[in-house]
C-alpha cells in the first residue's frame, strides 16, 4: 500500500485497507497535535475554494499547519479566474507547478477529478457539487470506529436530505464496503438519487429492499418509517427469502448511529419548492432519542446544522457532531502526510488489511466522440470552459439494459440507440443502428460499440435504422 | 495575575494591573520583532472577520507570525456559514476545536462574547458592531503611556463620531479607570450613547458634567465647546461644589491628547441623514493646532481617516496616528502570548499593580425567561440563529429607577413592570404585578424579581395588576 | 549593484545588469525549492490585491513561503478600506509598519508607485491597471533566456491585445533594452498605445517602422501582417535607408517567439465594442505553427488564456506558457530575497553586467500646481482619495513639440499653452501666455516653465494672451 503521490477524489479511490491505515495514523496525529510536528516542513498546500466554506477549509489548513507545512489559499474564487473564462484544467496545471498538494472545493460535479488529471501533484476533493466529499466520510468512519470499535455489522440510519448531501453519498458507499447495514430515512422529496442506490447493489453486493409494503410490515411502526434499506451480505441474520423477518431481526437491537443532514436549500433552484420541503423537514430531538431503539445510537452530523438537529441534544453523551468536526484535523493530517509521502523513514504501522467484500468493478470504458453527453447539467464535462480539454467519458455499468455512468460525476445515462463500428467490414447496408434493448447488443463487441442518445444523431453520422429499431 | 486561557471581550475584562503588564511586555516585543521569535511556535490563530477590515486583521496576523505562530483566516464570511443559517455559537465550537486562539470581528454587538462562551479557547474581540474594540484601546493606552509616561491626570478630548465609534467606548472606560479626565466633543448628532456615559459615572466614580450652561461658562470660549466632561476623582483640583471653576482650572494647561474619529457612515441606515451629518463634521487641522491649548496635545486617530483629520498634520511631531498603528503589532504580540500562556519559563516582569479607582461592580444578574429583550436590534441576543443557544441576560445596574444592562451588548433597558416569584407562598390573589417605580421593588428580594417589558406580558403569565400599577 | 530596500514598480527600475542578476539567481532558487530554504526566515510579505487574481498572488505567496518567510494577505479589498474612503497612501504607511515587503495589485495606474512612495519598505508592483506588470516580464525574459540563451538579436512577435495588456508594455521595453527586434501584431482595435510606442523610440534608440506600405511590401505576404516593427540598433543587418529590405532580411530566419495575449475584455467599458473585437480576435493554433517561419518559435502567453491560443498547442514542445508560469516562483524568490537583502553573507555571484543600449533618460520634472492634469482617468493622480497626498507630476519628454509624461501612469499629455514664471522680472505686461508650439518655448528656462492645459486656466491665473497665441 502506497498512497504517496495519489489523489483522493471519491471514497472509492481508497481500498478498505488504505482507509484503515489513514484512521490508524489519525490516532497518532491526534497525539502529535500539541507537539511541534515537522512532518510536512517546507511543503505547500494550495487551498482552492470555488464555493464558500469556512469549516472544511480551516480544517484542512489547520491540518497542514499542524504538520509544519505552509498554506496558500484562494477563497470564493468563482469571481476570479472563471470570470476571465479560464478552464479549471489550466488553473490546475499552473497551481500544480507552484504547490505540493491541492485541496479543491468546486460547485461542478467532477471538477476535482479534472484538477487531479491536470495538476501533476496530489489533489484532495473537498466537495464537488452534490457528488462526493470523501474526507468528510473519513471523519465519519473515524468516529464510528472510535466509538463502536468496528463498522462491520453496524446499523446506520441516514436522515434528512439524502438527495443533495454529497457527504451522504460518499458515506453510504463506505458503509456498504465496510459491511454496515444502512437505513434510508429521507425527508419527503429528498430521496437518495437512483444512481447512488444502484451503485450500492451493483458494486457492494448487499441487498437493497425498497418495497414499501415489505418495509412497512417489517418495521411494524417501530423506529421510524424508512424509504429503503441496504442489508449488508456480511450479516449472519440475513434471510434473503424473508426480507420482512430479516429486517425485524436486524432492527431488534436498535440502530447504532443516526446520521443527520441539513437541508441543502442552496442547491435547489426553485424557492417555492424549498419552502414546501422545509416545512416537512424531519427534526431530531430529545423526544425521539428517548425511544429504546436509539439507546446506543450515536447522533452524527457533518455540520453546519440549522434546525434539523435540536440544540437540546448538544449535552447528550450520544451526540458526536462536535467530536466529528474536531477529529477532522488529525484525519486530514494523516491523509495529507500519506499523499505527500513525507512520513518517509518514519515507520507507518499498517493494520492488517480489512478485506473489501467486493473488488472494485472493472467496467468497460465508453469514450467515443458520438454525441452522448452526461445528463447532469452541473457535471464538469458539460461546462463550456472545460470542453476544450475533456470529452464525455463513461463506464458501461450494464449492457442489458444499457446503462452508462459518467466518469466525472457518476450520474447515469440510458441511451436508446446503438451501432457497431465494424459495419464497414461487411457491406454499406450494414451501416445501421439498432434499439439499445434489441438482442443485437450481445453481438457487438464492446470495443466496437457506438452509442447514440437519439436517432437523429445516428442518422447524422450516416447510419440507417435497422429492423431492430422500435417504430421502424 | 494570570492571563493564560482567558478571553478579551471588553476592556473591563482586564484589571489595570493586567493592562500595565501587557503594555510593559509590548516594549519587549517591539525589541524582538526583528529577531526570529519563537514564543508561539506551533500555535494556530483563527482570524475570523465577519466584517471587512484590512488594517486590524493584518495587525493581528502579523503579530501572530512575528511570534512564530501560524494563522488560518476567514475573511468577509458573512456570506458563508451565515448564509447556511448556522449559529456563531456552533461555529465557535468547531473552530475552537481546530485552533489555539480566535480573533473575531462581527457586526453583531456581543457576538465576541458568544464566541468566547462556546469556543473553549481564548477569544479576542476585534470589534463587535459599535460595542467595543478593546485591543485598539490597548494600542491607544500604549501610545499615551509612551509619550506622556502616565495616563493618570491626563486630559483627553474625544472628537467626532462618539456614537458609533466602538474604539471610543472602550477607550473612555479605560481612561476613566486610569484616572484621566475626558472632554467629549461630538459632531452634532453623534453624541456618546447614554448607556456609555452612565457607565462612566456608575462604574468609575468620577463626576460627569453635562450642564450646557456650566460647561459654556467654564470654557469661556477657550478651546472648543464640549458636550460633556468626565472629571476624574484622582485629580487634586476637583472642586465638586464649583464645577465651572474646577473646569477652568483643569483646562488651564491645555489638553494632552485629541482623539479624532472618522464618521462611521456605514453604520447609519438613512443616507440623507448621513449627508447632513457629513456636512457638519468637525475637522482637525493645522489652524486648530496653532492654539496654545494644543501645544502639547497628541493627535490620535484609530484610522482609517477620511477628511476629519487634515493631511497637513502628518508631518507634525504631535501626530501619533501612524505610530499608534505601528505599535498595534507589539501590543497584540504581548496580548496573544499572554492569553496563550506560552511565555512559560520566560519570566514576565510584572510592574507594580496600578490600583483601579474602583473594583469592578458585582451587579445582580437577571436571567428569567420572561419576555424582557435587549432593545438593541443588532445585539447578538436578538438574532434568530443565536436564539437557540442564548437567552436574554442582564445585570441589574440599579433598582430605583430600575435599569437593566444587557450582558452581551451593554445597552440599557428600563422595564416598566415587576412582580415577585414568591406570590404562591401567599394566596392566589398575590399573583400581581406592579409598576417598576412603585416602592414595592424594595420589598422583593432580587432573587425573586420578575420583570416585564409590558403589561400584556405580565397578564399573559397570569399576573393581575396591583394597585401599584399606574392607571389601574 | 544593490537591490536591497528598493522597490520594483516598472521594469525600468532595474538596469539590464540587475535583471540578469535576478535571472541568474532564479536558477539557484529553482534548485533550492525542494530544500527547506530559510533565506527569508522571520520576514513577512503583505500581499495586497485590489483586483482579483489567483495565479499571480499564489505565485508570489508560494515564492515567499519557499524562502521560509511568512505571508499576510488581503484579497479583493476594493470593498474594504476603499469603501471607508481611505487613501492608498495611508494604507501603505500602515501596512509598511507591519510587514517587511509589500506586493500590490491595483486597478489604478500608478497606484504601486504611490504605495512605494509611502510604505517605507520595498514594494513590488504586481500589476497596476493597464500600466505595468514587471515581474511577469522578468518571468518572460527568464524563459527566453533559458530557451534561447540570449535575448540580444531575437525577433519576438507580440500578438493579440497590445492595448490593455500591461504585461505587453513592460515586456516591449525590456526586449528593446536587451536588443531584441519586436513585431507588433495587434488584434484590430487593440493596437499598442501611442505613448508606449513613442517610449520605444525615444528611450531605446531603435527604429520604429510604422508605414503600412513599407511593412506590406517587406513582408510580401509571409508570416503575418504586422502593424509596426521595432528594429533594434544592435542588429548588424539593419539598413536604415532601406527599411523594407532590412525587414525582409530580418524575417528570413523566422521569429524566435510569439507572445500571445488574452483579450482583456474586463478593461473595456462598452460591451457591444467588446463583442465586435472578440469576433476578430486572432487565434494561434497548430495550423499557424506549421509555417516554416515558426519552426523555432516559442509560444508564450502570460495566462490565463481563453480562446486565443488553441488547446491543441499544449503538447507542442515549442509551447512555453506552463513553463513560464512555473518559472514565476523561482524568479519571484530571487527578486524578493534581493529586495529584502536577506542573502547577506551568502555570496550572490553577479554575471558580467550586460550593457544597456541607452542610459535611462534624465528628463526635467514638471510639478507646478497649475491645473495640468494627467489625461488618464484611471491614473492614481486623478483619484479623489489620493488627491490629498499626491499632486500631478510629469517628466518633460520633449519641448518641441511639448510632451509631458505622467510620472505615475506614463500616459502622455500635449499641453497647448505655456508661460514663464519670470514675467515679474520684467513689467506687468510681461505676464503673458503663449502657444506651446511657438518658438518662445526655447527662450524659457525649463525651471521657469509654466504649462496650461487650456486658455481659461492661464487667464484665471492672471496671464494675458501674447501674440504667440494662435487665434489672438
């Protein structure tokens, strides 16, 4: 395991063993904080925040300074180089030639990946739109581990805005990987995105129960109604054929942690909608925590909070949110030192590798310049300034049905038409396109696959409809 | 005397002896500036500015760096966490878990106190609305002391915007405590607030002369007309029975310092009013300083200046304002090192304690949740985001008449109705409220006192008017 | 040669030998970057950016940190002290008493000079309006030198926005001084300002060819049409009497560097005009670089770029722009260390002084308070807040015709009327003013010269028109 000179863009960039190493080292860093640590002496971190953030930025900057390093920072730079029309890829190249490591927050999803691709130095994603915020997840895992010793087998409820909360997405993936069971309790209208739920089942092999009747029956009015539940395959009680009984058994011992999130009002475009959602937003308070199912439940929150978590909980020993924040500094110290590779001869004692339940999937890449675009308007691949550098690029998550996943923002795309690039090997009348759901997709080699979002694109490239096109 | 781990929110948080220690240490720090001082090596200051400020912030940050420490800063963060609806109490807790000391400027009066209450580390108030700016006062006292050797017995004129200038309020209290006489010369409409003038007489025991005729007669056209004058009890010439003669004697030798302030236009809400005031604003120039009463007078100004202090004064040896600014660095170095407690084994030679003229008053606290609110709309206790954490809280400065002083912003409140919480010890018909100015107030124990801002509040809590309610 | 305690406001503040020393030292600094250099330990740089800039600011701050120094920074402070109406001269005095060196960017032309005049510590101009950006020029020269060994005799084409690009102005002067030939290729409407072209001929003694027919004939359709060409006197091929043949010979071997600049849209006030210019803006791409004249041409750009430099050029080995940016750090390290004088006993090996072709001109100064104002509306001398400190001041570049050059922003002024201050030595009827183009200008001693922008000003001061006033 060697983290030196790597970047952290999504939580999946780290193996379970690497995450455990970071958390282990964080303990050592916490002990070092009051010493005059010189681990990163002479190194410079560029802290680039294209969105306002006080908490996360100061946590990273404090971490670097506690390591003996330096910081240059550019805050709220939306108005700066962007105003001049510069691409973030260019900016990444330049800043990468100044500093030793970059921390970036940006409103575009996938922006941190672009910066990592061009900077030439390690890059840490401090939040890219609603996509990921992997260091928050490291802090969350660190707290779960310190308080509950292990993450495997824990039951964690995710509560509130599951749609826009980037911390939620990174966390859900990590919990699945470490063998936790996840209860999804969104506020109405703020459910987990489909692509994120799908990733849980395709990538981490647990079972996702979403049937409303089953869930209702299983919960029998206990705890709170959940919208979906991810049941880890690591759990001995799982009885795949009897989901409601399985869930009942799961919940008997209560939840281990309730992860509350703020309603990310700023990510909505329509204010009336925001008002509606605000009204129905779920609040966690002392009354809820009197229920016996929460007896041993940690209250977690990535902060800042507004009203969704009552202030009366602050004195409760189960409340972890200020500890989570404080622990961000040693966790980030560990991460920065490992990415910079400055621990050098200092021995990093690595804990025994915790097996992932699944190896990371090796999906085929689709990168043809064929007019298939990411459907997410704030994906970095859809930004005018970036289009000069980067082309749409997808992993093919599934062939039947055909599902593409954007490599930048992980949003999914379900294209309707396909063709094969080897049509010319036959005769001209082979230059045809087909419905993506026809059986022909099995006959096209992945390397030859051409994908079209719409028929007119296929036709514009000289393809004609085959009989496997619906309606022709 | 031990300043370690304490906060500096108002100048009254420091005893006279502690102030003298800081000024004494500032001399040593000035000598150290060009060495590579390592007194605060490894320590981190969080510099949080919710209002724009270049000068004060850079002075603090320079001081910390000169001590060998580090700085993380968040500038103009009004738009950041506040936009997400976070309370400053939450922010204080989080930043307090990152850094070793916090410097905060905030537009809400009392905000620095809230931060100090929750941060868990030393907090320095770098200006909270129009309330206080105690480190500016330390710089002012340092300059007075270096130029005049002592503050006791000095005559200092405060000139310009005495209403909105927070530096003026902190300075007036400090001058009174060190035994100076103060001449108030406001620009029309910008007089000292009543609560600040009252504090001078109730807390520091000097005499406040405000009678226009007396002042006019006493000045006899010499110097400039003053609006009020605080005469220190330390002065041998004070003849309490003959105020005008006393003042004449006082002024015979001229003033020792003229403290000029900028018109704080940005604190006014009504632009036409601002135009009016601007027109009448008093200007200090070479012509004024030709008068013999100013022969030995220092010209002081907290900067930035606009037009109230003529540029032709810059070359005058009596002009101190750029020296004041420069001296801010060693003064703040001394303060930071003392609050961090990092001087450790280095011996701090403490000068003989200069007696305060009065011990700090120990007023009773009023903290009932009874609907009495601070009348200052920009007091931190009146902000929606803070109401979850903090309740209105007052000191009872006087019972007859009844005067409350907000513990956050020091604005005063004169409530009209009172009751006693021991009504139930008698019969139900005892549950009555009275006029605050009735003699009954003497019969209620302070611990039992209930205060209402209005009759309907008393009635809403089930109290009925007694015969000691005017109009009933 | 001693740079300690000096400021760098325009590239002409440095002799050729001093520039060579900086570039030489930059090589040493580049080697030091990964060591823990302590050359400026304990020193503080104040980084004051009144205009947004990420790249330049981070380059300076990185340089200072790599030298072991500290940084305090104030970013986008337009809204801060300026809002309070403070002069930058006051700000300079105060910040000069905190820090050891100041780096300033400001939208007003000449602002950096004012800061240098008042700060009392070394000041570096990081860009003042469209005036100068001398450290960018040092980076450009460094790259030319590293890639081409010498600047003498090079042919450099300046491309794009030659009007608003401050980097272009500083660079053109430096190229002339080091003996390069310059080809001007502006986008339509964005030609070099007249004052800058004039300075090339009056100060650096080369020949400026601007005749369209001559240039057209000389180029014979090769390369690209140029608007003007500065032919260095150092070049052996120069045949002054046959400019077109001379130019043909010059161009035979192609250009050595093409310096591309972004269209500085933000400096235009009229958006429709911006649209027009944008449409015609010249683009440098791979097709252009296939021409044999560019075979050995470096592609340079100060960045950020928008569309004027195609992304397909990035992989071309002739492309230097990212190298230019990266080299900014060691160049600025060298400059900062020299201005701070911290290299001390460390020996700076100084290369043999490269002779300037011309000594810097010693023009007479015109500083009378006579109503002659700089015609540039964004010159610092025309700002209300600065008028208290600074008076218009000019060098008299030429008497016949009369040309004044503003000492702050270098814009030119062609006043129409003159008089002599020794009129009173004669009789009252001598108090007359004359046309600036009359022969009388030769009879007035420079020390006695009075200059008027308009007749009514002369008359307001009691002068009457002489017979040498046109139209009287």
